[in-house]
């Protein structure tokens, strides 16, 4: 009995060592390993951006363009464009890819969803984009609308899955109220959802949220990814998902710091550390630091700082307080696996409303879209304590967690 137990332990040790050595394989890597079996004989439209690279740094466009028995016929570009060099919120125009000669259809301009004409020569739409785990990051909205278009036009929809870079364990924040539905809040999911794009696609389809009905959905799963992992533990190359998400740390802070966009406080755009730094000319940084430290948050520390936001072509045009000295905080993440960034962001908003009531402003219409909840926005506006606000979103969040359990693909 002891020999069998020892043998089992040794087998598990060598298997886990092999997995650790191999690292995470994305859906794209898995597709290549399978010799493109899932796309065999199909004409493909690829929804993508610069993040769609293999472990060997080869882009999905180049891989699929050369793949045997696969015909890549069209490319589709989300917010920030196919090359990821367009500033957030700026419309993207359709054009031709100079390398492949393929049409690039914009999904962030006049159309946010592919038309029937765009899909005329397509058998399957393939989605390969790195998300960052936050509901108001628009790539998942693009995926949702493309899934709906595929259902409407009777096309296959295939997701090449990638990690949730800020881990797939922590789920927090308000669940979207459909009254606040928009392109930065496409469906009834938590602000920080803790899911991969493949899992989200399964939820969108399984909950029957698509207007055109269920789509023929196929997920090319990752290998070796575990939910507790953040991106730095995967071994995959980090490609900026958008111009202002420079690091994994900024991606992890984004669910909370992104809420500053619904206020008159700088979220760090126009600097080299967006979402890792925040401030305004009227903030007393020492006072704010003391207040936030008194709230005793796990996994994060902060320093006072000052900075001057400046326009950066393709990254930040006319940022808040351009050319003015902003005083505020610079954040350092100490524990990526356990930081509740949404809760931290709400505490930060509440602290500023408490400390600087004459200067701090909530831009409620935009904040409502980001939070996805009129109730939570109203509580912030009324100056309710942060713990009370967090408790208010918990019942719907608990329901979402149960929905989510049905579609999770990874341990």
C-alpha cells in the first residue's frame, strides 16, 4: 500500500513539474498543436488585435494565413484597432491589411457588430483577444455583439481562450443592472467577473442573452492554466491590451481605478503609469494617504506623489488637468492574488468625498455606466460608507457567482 502511495506521489510530482515547465498554452497554441483540426475546411473571419500571439510571439493573423486547409478571408478590429495603437474612444475606420491584402472591418466606428455583407464569405468567426477581466473593458462587448451577428447569419463562433490576467478566482463589484446597459456594460455580469473570454462566451450563449438566439459556439481551451494564476505566472508574453494598460499591475488596478473616469480626478492618463497613479490639483496627498492606510487594505501599499499630465499621441489626448500639477497617490501591489481592486476603488471614492467635499465631483451619468448600477451610484453620491455600499451589491453578486459556476472550464 505504501509503495503504491509513493508511486502515485512521484507520478503527480513529475506531471506537475512537466506542466510547470511547459507553462500555459493559450487557445491559439492549443489550436496549432492540434494542427488546426477545429478550423479544417473553414473560411474564417478573425476578430483580433496585437495581443493574439503564440508563446513563440507569432501573431494569429500570420498563423491562420499560413494554416493548411484554413482560408482566412477577413479581419475584424475592436476598439484601439487591429494594431492596438488607437486611443480609447476614438472611432476606427475600415481598411486593407497591407501584409495579407485582407479587408479589415472596423467594429469600433459606424458598426460595432459585423453586418451580413461582412460575413458573406465567412463560415466561422474566430475571436482571439486578450481581455483584462473588467466588465467595462470593451473587448467582451465586441465579442458579445459578434456572437449575436454569427447567430443571426448562421455562422460558427470560435473562441481561442486566454487567461484572465488578474486571476479567475476573485469576483467582485456590482452586477450590471440592464437600465445601465451600454457598450461598456453589455450584459448582467459582475464588474470584476473572474472569467476567461471562453467562459464568458459560454455564459452569454447559455443564459440566452443573445437577441438572435443561440450561436454554434466552440471554445478552444487553454492548457495548464489554473484560476488562481495571474498573468505573470503563465509564461505567456505580455502584450499591452490597449495603450493605457502598460503592465499586469495596471490591469489589476483597472477595475477600481477605472472608476475615477467617472469623477473629476485624474486616473493617470497622460503619464507613463495610468491607473497606477491618481491625483488632482486640489488633493491633499498626505491626508488621503493616511485615510486610505487607515482602511487597512490587503495586498497594496501607496506613496504620495505629484505629476503633470500631458497629451501623448495615440495614448492620451487632452487628459484631465493637462499641464497642471496633480497631487495624489502612487500604488504598489504587494499581493496580486488577493487584492480586491473594485472594493479598493470604492473606498478611494468614498475617502475623497469625505475629505474633499467641496472639490470632489462624481460625474454620475458616466459613473453609472461604469458601475452598472444606479443604486450604487446613488449611494456614492449620498456619501454612504464604503462597507455599506459593498454590502448592497452582495446579493446580486452571490447570484452571479452561482450562474458563473455552470460554465467554468478551469480548476
